[in-house]
């Protein structure tokens, strides 16, 4: 112990005389200043999310009489937990949740596989006229709104037998292809071509280069595209409404439509079902949001 202390003391003496005091705060150092206007703006913008979320929680815990007697923002006394089991039964929540999860997971997996492969082919051959034409053809699809193609889409899916969960996965994959290819292509073009050339010198084929070199480097973009597709497929109401023909195949947004009547709406039970449907998506986002932010940041830098 004495020997170690002596050695440490000798090492400290051998070190150069480095100033140990922290740098004094300078009045010209902008990095230490707090932008109170920006902080206030962010606080106000955050209220636009927190207030509706608080209102959804409060309404879901009230009875219809408690909701009608106040402004809606009061905390319920007593708390009515019966809205959640009632929403569970009226929406057939397990089956609707399974249908939604099946469509969402299938859409995310096929979107990541197809969009990344197409974007890789376009990014590495964008100097050729054919691939450049395909890229701008896909890019033009971004400007086509869904209501324009809704009617022919319904007829074609009915003729081809795709008015089910499998058809929904195909539609989400194809309809999101244009935006996803645009995101992937910009990122792949920033990856040095020397990495692929080194792999090809070692005898790797094009498929092996993509799966073992390029695809692992696409992790931030895969997270970004995966989350965007997941949120879209999970919350979408229009496409399942016009495509799905079997009532047993309905998703959570369609199942929640049962609370909307011709003359009234059961808000308390409806908000309870909204919270239950929102919970799985929030869990996914909490665990993957750091990859999404990382992907957006890298994309903006490159």
C-alpha cells in the first residue's frame, strides 16, 4: 500500500504543471447562456401535447354524469375504472389488437427490406438514365394524395383477393415506397464507395455486399423508416375502412368507431379505448426514440 502511494505521488510530480482550475465563465461565451424566449416557446408548444393527453386521461376516468356536470378538466372523484373493461369488451380488444399488430409488424418488415434494396440499387446507379428516371418516377408519387387513388384501389384489391390483412401489408409497403426510397437514397449516397470496393476485392457478391456491409450501416435510417411506418400503419383509419371487407379483420381504429353514434358519442368509454390502443405504440417509441433521433441527426448532417 505504501509502495503504491509512493508511486502515485512520484507520477503526479512527473506530470507537467497543468492548470487545474476550470475556465472562468466569460461574458462572451454564448454556449452557457439560456435562451429564455426559445425555452418559453418550447414550454408553450409542449402544452399543446400535454393538455390533450391530460384531458384524455381525465375523461377516461369519469362517468358520463361527471363529464356533463363540469368543464372536463376536473379530476374525477370518485375515479371510475369501469370504462376500461367496458371498452375492452365492446371493441373486442384482443382480436383488434392482434389484427393491428399483424398488419403493423408485417408492414414494417417488408418496408425495410424492399425500400432499402430499391434505394441501394438506385443510389449506386443514379448516374444511369434508366435508374434516374425510376428515381424521379417514385419521387413523383409523393405528390399523389390518397383520395385520388382510393376508388381504383378498392376495386383492384377486391378483384385480386387482397381485401384482408395480407393486402393491407402489401398496400402499406407499396404506398410508402416513394418516401422511404427518397430517405434511404440520400443516406446511402453518403456511404463511401470504398467500403464496397474493399468487400468486392475479397470476393463478395452484390447481395453479400448489401447484407453484410450496407444494411448494417443503415441502422439509423431503418429505425427512422420503421417508426414512421409503424405509427402510420397503427393509427391509420381510412385505408382499413375502404379495403378490409371482413369485420373480423378490423383494426383498432375501426373497432373504436363503434363509440361514434348517429346522435351521440360515448366519450368516457371511447377515451379509455384510445388510451389502451395508444399504450403499445408509446412503449415502442420510448424504446426506439433514441435511434430515430440519431437517424434524423445523421441525415441532417450528411
